[in-house]
C-alpha cells in the first residue's frame, strides 16, 4: 500500500510540473506579435529631379481692354442721360444730350450769313461780266474791270468764312449728343439730367470688357527673360482660378520715381470672375531653363507628400541604411510651381534626388520611428 501511495504522489507531481511548463510557454508566445504590430508599413516613393523652370508670383492689376471717359466740348444743361451703369451699348448709341438751343441759333445765323454771302458773290460776278463786255467794246477804262475782280475775290473769301463758321457750329451741335465710340458696358454716369456742364467735364465712363489687360511691375532682370507673345498663368479669386494671359509688351517705368519695367498682359477671353480693378497673381518664370544656375538639381514632390506645421514645410524621409528602416522628419524649402507642373511642388532646399519619402503620411508617424516600407509603382509626378 505504501508503494502504491508513493507511486500516485509521483504521478501527481509530474502532472503539476507539466502544467506549469505549458502555462509558461503560452505567456511568452504573443511577444513577437506585439512587436510586429508596432512596426507600421508606409508607402514610399523616390524623389525625382525637378524638370520645370522656377517661377515667382507677382501682383498685377486688371484693367479693361478699352476705357473711355466721355465728355462734351460745349457748355449747357444736361437734358437727358439715357444710359445707366451696367448697360451694354453698341457703337453710336446715345449716352447723354446737352441743351442745344444756343448752338441751333448760332447755326441759323451762320446759314443766313452763307446765304447772304452767296447772293452778294453772285451779284458781283454778274457785275464783273458786264464790265468785261464794256471794256471789250472800249467803253470803259481797264481799272473798272480790275476793281470788279477784286470785289469778287473779297466776296468769295467772305463766303468761305461764312461756310467755315457754319461747319464749326454744326460740329458743336454734334457735341451736344454724346454717343458710344465703341461697343462696351457703361460703368459710371457722373452727372444726372438737369446739371450744368462745361467743356471737358466727364459725364459717362465706358469700358470694353470682352478683352482685359493686366499690368505687372517687374524688375529689369526678369523682364529680359520674357518675350512678347509668351503665355503666362494668372491666379485670381479666393479659389485661385487659373487663366492664361498673353504678354503683349514690356513697358519701361519712366515716371519720376519709377524703376524697372511693367509687363502688359492681355486676356482675350476672360472668365466670369475676372473683372477690372482686381489684384491677381501672375506666375513669372525666373530662369530660361529647368536647371538652376548653380548646377544643383531641385526636387519635385506631390502635394500629398508634404507636411504643414504652421509656417514650416517638411517631409518624412526614410533612412534605409540600417537593417530596420527609420523615419527622419526633415524641414524643406519650396517655391511656387508653374502652371504646367503636373501637381508637383518644387523643393529648393532640404531634399536630394533619389531619397525615399513617405507618401500620404499618417499623423501617427513620428520622427525616428522604425517602419516597414512598400514602394509605389508610380513616380512622384503621377497621381
């Protein structure tokens, strides 16, 4: 019996020891799984060389293609202003009229002078012809015919003067009717009917907005890089709508305090949101080619690879020199891209061509964190 009891105790001890061993093995098994979960996988791409010219954004002021401040050359009361701000008018449409009674009276007086001068000239010519016949019959002296010829010349001059005065008064009558010199939009009427106006006083402002122009102050160095006919991109509005403009000419700044040049751009088919008086941003290239003068290559990155923290811009660079890749938060400098940059942002400092950067970085990623990398099949310049 004692031997049997000892055998049972030995078997029980063996079972208990085996249970402890199995329990210890089950506690250590999850550790590799937790370590694997702490290493995230990131999508990376290789930084490519910037292949576009560098640019700058310069402010420009939009103005209409044509703008006329219309006035009259006569004095009088403004009798009517049929045009209102915002009206579309065609060439020759009536915009305003001035009281023309004095001008009409002057025209009537000039017409009477012309008629009197014509009658007197006709009578003088008949008299000259009569005296010529008498002189031919040797009935009068030569001096009589000469005096008649002088009288005819004097009356011809008086007739010409009367006719010139009549034309001048008729021109003044045309100035009492203010008409549109070109098709456009009335933007302002400066006086109402009943106001007294004088010569040269502005009455109506007319603009042609089917074509707009933009003036951009620019340095002489940048102006030398541009040529008439070149296409430049214009950003307007809060949503930065992009419009193409054509460089018409480079105008020297010749005023007292002016320096540099002024670009004159033309927008032949402006969008609805682009209006005169707006301040827009014009993207101007700062070099002739895509390579920098120093010989250093810039880097092109998509917007999704950038990290914005206040005024700083950075990217997560992957350091794969060790066995386990790690992240390196690096601050960079960027510049404004041209219009045809295919959604790339040019990096001018802080990143080298060929380095790996994280695409669409998660906010949970940290500087120095170890990661597993997965290369994208697309280049950084593609979506």
